[in-house]
């Protein structure tokens, strides 16, 4: 592998990412499965980097999962998105940052559609006005939250207390990165580094001391496939795609998987458990899984946040082996406690995947 | 200093046209950017379809040319000014040459394979281009992987940078199909134990002896042709390349590992030619090749009196076609010059 | 009746997604669905390109259009600028608008999606909500998720959410007036009409198939479409 | 073990590296015309059996070359051995003999 070749491509795909004053729209999947990641994003942006990030209680889903499972028509989704723009405009903002990759892809698709078909934009303005009386401006800058963390990766590194290296041997940790399909596969120029060799997560890993592994099935989808997971009869598709990735990455012995999409970390985490129960296979060391992290969780670890504040306890594949390698202290006895230390019991141990 | 004709480009087209014009008694100045004339032919080992050495053809062209025309290497036009019925060619060295006609014989560039990012040229060690392979063959050293081993499986990817809207090139480059078949045979000649595959959409074996060579490749050399455009390459741990295509003849995705992957790069217009064309006010097609007045009958005329075009600056051509094209251009230029007298 | 091809062409996504296919297979080569279903995106484009009404009708009534995962990996690679994944969204839309979706096993699943994700959007303002991802229906979510759901308020509080409460934040209660705006958007833009169409056609189909279909997710028909998977869709074991 | 109600779908792709090319190697010796097919489909167009059953004789060639032995076994059974394909092949492939030789090779290499 010739890294210089990748760097040349990365240079070709530089995108504008706003510097401050972001209007933040949340992700349905992340709020359900990795809520603390969104919390960490705001903490990093507001407390560490002193940036203005606005959130509005009135914003909703972009309806993206409904759109991509085809129960919600395009006109409806475009108008729901127009309403988010209206809330942004109303709050005096023009830089939109999305927590979700499906949303990010859809916002781009909708904006491109409006650019090529001005009549469609006119129609959507009419729909929104009729339905809600609202008007809107098109955002000046649309970024994904991982773009924003990428932009400030050096600042995070500068104030960070942990590095992506083995704390005893100094070996850079081996990272497999997985980019959500809708980040740049439709519009390569909208993603940092393009579609074939996205740089958004690689840049973070390199900056924070780790080493990225490029494995053959790197570009392959995690297998969410919207309706392919949502309906039980189709889940074998979803599972098979993740399995294909695990088998391809396993020989490289990655220390963890880093993701920038809401669905991917959930699937890459849960399907390891499912495959262990279904086929008796595990993909990590000594009967363990390969830990899966969101970029905010990783940034939080670099900044020295408590792993349980980052929500690492709600991963089905335990992340402790990674914390041990990084030399991060954690209190196992507090892993499953409530906010004020209340005893909530603990999850059952899986029968195959090593959990405790 | 006065010259009758300035030929821009000393490749196959330029050399041929210069010879013919000299035959016809015209005074010619041949400009070549590189340190030597010969163009891409200098880099090619053997030629399709008969696999004779390229150096033979180059030698022939040079010999025919003799020292009948003035050749300037390391020289190319900076500015060209149109006067009433003549031109002033201003060289990069600052020298100004007055002439009655200009022949654009500027040739082509090979497609920059790095732009097909999904193939990983310049990233994966064992992805090379047809030009790289030709260089390997010309050097006489054995064909090897980046680790210096003899490859046991070699793949050829057709249409790299051609027939591809994403690369900005909708056209067919014409000569890559047959080059791919030629090189596949050469691999088998060097490494009889290797398996060789060609990944194609159509094999455009349009000229005399081409189809026969394809037949020979299949029958004698047992080269496998799979119909499907390579969609993606990735590198395995051992630096071999895993590629994905649809085997369109079974309608199923297909995955295969090769030790060496050769990208058959097509033709693209030189940016320098586009610059000169703009300077001269001659038209450029959507494919960026130079437009001619009539594709069937007046293909050496640019539409601007005194400015002619020959060879691959007006689109992909084989060497034989280029030679024929340049000969015709010389005759047309000669006829044009007569009208001036 | 309008020609199906014209109805498809009226959609801007169709104009964006269908140029001219040269059957090179770059889409199928890397398509996750082509690998795990008896499916090729190339075939979709091939059929549409024929503009043959019978073939397009068969497409709209068949299983094939429902195999795609809409990952859009095909869009990156096509050398002719086609977007099979985008064409799928248009085909699926029309299949539902014409009521053809109930003719295929995979198409019938739309009712299950409408009754879950579709309705959650309007009820919660989110595509999903923890209380709806029931561990017994989602064993793959594992014991940690089961533990989370059992202690949802405490866990969400620990993780910094504003779970089901007013004001901004994670999993907040989306204000009623905003949910009403969402509903009005669905009414004005055809979202509600699609929901109604999915319900009406599914009820008719359930009757034809002699299955019980009430408003409940536990109805026989919903259970049937949610779990039935004919082996013909995939490679043989 | 938990019953999830589904299993991981099987791959449909042709994994060329893993496939069995021994039958092809055998055929190269015993029916060398196998090498020259250009997948034009003339054989399929004229095929007698193909008029009645779901049989694509051109696919026999392709499956053989890819080393897809299981589907190949299924396909060759459908041939009526009428030999019309030989008449139309522009590359002189003896399809009829090829099919007989495939069966022999499969039996031999079992």
C-alpha cells in the first residue's frame, strides 16, 4: 500500500466545513442506541472548543429511514427537511450540522435536486407554506458531525490526555474505519477524502496516534439496507453483509472499529453478538468481539472522559480490552449504575461472546 | 526566418507528414517537446497485431525522414499569431518563425489511471498500467510483482478511462482492446505457467488480424476473457489484488485474486493541445479532441485556412491509421500551399 | 390509463437515475443485494430501458425491486451516470401508489414498515423510540439492550438524555404543535395518502389470503408478512 | 443457542479462487475447442432443449470456465444432444462432445 497515493486523492477532496455557529440536527438511531455520543459531541464543541452549537426542541426526524424504506414519499421527506431549514433560518443560523449520515446524504440529495430542478424547490416551498405557514433559506454550509470533529482533530489532540497507542508497548493501535454509505457514495465531493478513500475518520486516527488498516471489504456496506433490517424476514441480508466485513477484517487483528454512521456501529456491534449466538463465532481476541466505537466516543476517550459518561456500557461488544490497551482507568463496579449510583442490576452474559 | 510549414509534434504523425512534405518539396520545421522525436512509439516494446518491435517502425520512420527537414527538439510553440495568409510561431525560446501553414500533430496523453480511484493505481503496489508493463517488457527484465516474484495470475482491465462518463471520457480509445490481447499473450510468452484474464465489456477487434489474434489468445495461449467491467480493487495482506466484477454472462458477482493487475489506459487530449487550439481559434470537441471540417472527406482541415491536423490529436488512432492520416494531411497541405502561390 | 413508463419518468429521481446502460455490471459487481439475493441492479435498468409496459408491470408486482438496500454503492461506480438505487426508490413508490406491492411477498412487507417506522415518525417525531424496539421482537439487540429497556429512564438519564421530557436534548418529547406540523406536511405532500393506500391494499390482500388483519401489530397478516421468507429469494443452502 | 428467526444469507457470488477448475483442465485436453467460445449465444438461440425447458446451453460453457461445478451438473442434464449448436457456432466449438466430456470428467474426478 502506497500511502502517498491516498494523500494525493485526499488533497482532491477538501470540503468546506464551517468554523463556528452550527445548527445541530439529531439522529434517530443514535439517540436510541448511542445517546451519549451526541452528548459528547456537544460537550466537546461547547466546553472544549468553545463553539456555538444551537439546538431547537422543535426539530424532528428528517424521515430518512421512512424514506429509504419507501413508506414516506420524496415530496414528504423534502418538505420535512425544508421544515428543518426553516427552524435553522428562524434561529438565525446558516451552518447545518447533522448527527446522522442518512440525513446528511438526504440533505445533500435534496439540495442537489433543487439545484437541478428549481421547479421542485418551488413546489416544496409551496408545500411547506401550505402545511405550516413556514418559509426557509437554504443552508450556507452542510456538514456531518464527523466532518466537524475532523476539522478540530488537531485541537482535540492538543488538549487530549490519551493516545491511540498501546500504553505499555507504544505500539500504534490498529483501527478499522467504516464510513456510512450515504456519507459520500452518492456525492463524492461532499465527503472529506471522497468516496473511495474517505479521510474523515482516517484523519482522526492518524492525528490521535493510531494506525488505519485498509482491508479488502472496507468499502462494503454494513448491511442495514433499511427494509432489510426493519423486517425480520429480511434480516439474514443485513447480518450476512456485516459478517462478510468481519471475516475480511479479522486476519488483520484490529484493536477496534471506528464508525461515522448511526446504524453501522449498532449493527457491527450487535451482529457480532448475533453471530456468536447463531454460529458460535467471535472475531476479536480470546473469544471476545472487536469493539466498535463512534467518533465522538473515541474523541471523548482521547480527551479523558469517563468511559461510562461516554455510554460505552451500552455496547454489546465490551470495550474494556481497548481501554486496557490505551491505559484508560475505569471503574467496573460503576459500569451499570444509574446517574446517582443507583443499582440497576446488570445485563445477562451472552452464552458465547465473552462479556464480563 | 521563413519556413513553409511548421509541424507541431514529432511523433508518428509529425514524422510522417514531415517526410511526405519533404517528398513534395516543401520546406518544413518539425518541433518536438521531448529531447528526441518518436513520441509514444519510443516507449512501446512490440506492436500489435504482429508483435514486431516498435523500434523497427520508429527506425523506418526516422530513416525515411533522413535529414531532409529541420528538427528542433526540446522546443514547442509558446504563441502562434495569425496574419493575413501566414503565421508567426513564437517558440518558447523567444525565436519567431514565419510560416504559411501549421500542422497540429501533437498526439495524445495516456489517461491518468490514478483518476479511476477505485482501481487503486498509485496506491496498491501491484496495480500497473499498460504503459508500465510495456516499459517492463522493453527493459528485457522479467515481469514481476512489486515484491519481485513471478505473478501466477495476471488480470487486464479494459476501458480504463475510456467509455466512462465519470472519467469525463465517453469515447472508445480503440487501441486498448487489441493492446490488452497483445500484452496478455506476451505475459504468457514470458510466464507460460501463469493464468491470464481479460475483463472487458466488448472486445473491439475491428482491424485486419485483430480478431485472429484474439482467437490465438484464447486457443493457443488459453487466456480467459470475462465479460464485466471491473468495479473495485482492494489489496490483500500479501499485496495481491482482489477485484470485483459482475460476470455478466452468468449475471452473478464474481471475486478473484490476481498477483498483478494491468490497467489498459486509453487516450486523452493533451492540455497543451487545447491551449494551442484556443490560441488558434480552432474548435475542440466535447471529448476535447480537435475537430475537423468533415469526418469523412476533410479530416485534416480544421476549418481555419492554413491550420491542419493529423494523427491522434483528432482522436484515437492506430499507428498504421496515423501514418495514413499524416500522409493525407501532407498532400492536403501541399495543395493548400499551391493556392497561395 | 397512463403508461407506467411515463408515470416513472415524471419523477425527477428517474430523470437523474436513468441515462443509458451499457451492461458492464459495475453496479452488480459490488451490490450487497446482488451478493445475498437473486438480484442484479443491472437487470432493473435493462428492463426500464426497454420501456416495455408488461415487463415494467411485472417489475412493480414482483419481489425484485424490494431486494435493494438503498446503500447507493452503485451510484459511485456507474460509468454512464445511472443510479439504479435511485430508480428503485421511484419503482417502489409507484408500486405502492398503484397498489401493486401486495402482489409480491417482499412488497407486502411495506405494511409492517408503515405500521412501525411510518407511524413512529408521526407519533414520536423520531423514526424509532426505545419502547418500540422490544427485546422479544429483536433478540439480535442482545442482553445489554434488554437491560437498557428494562431500566430505560435510569439508563437514559445516566447517558445524558432528556428522555420523554420537554425542552431540547436527546429523545426529548417532541412538542405536540411540532408533531402536528409534521402531520400536516404528510397530509399536504402525499405521505398520508401513501399510508392510507398501504393500509387499504393490505386489508384487501389479507382478505384474499384469508388472514386476519386488525389495527394490531399482532394480527395474523402482519405476523405473516413480517416473518415469511421464501427460499427462492436467496442462493440455495 | 437462540432462535433468531433467520440465518445469514448465503453468498451468491462466484468466488473464483475457491472454485474447482479441474474439469476445465480435463476438457482443455479432451475437447480443446472449449477454449474458443466468445459467448455470442448462437448455440442458445438454436438449442432444441432450450425451446422447452429453462436451459441456456451457452451457460454450460460459462459455468465450466468459472469452475461452478454444482450448477454445471444441473445444466448439462437438460441437453438433448441434438447437436444443432455445432452447426451454428462461429468458433467451431463442439458443444455436443463438450457436454459428454464434461459428464465423463465429473464422473472421473469425483
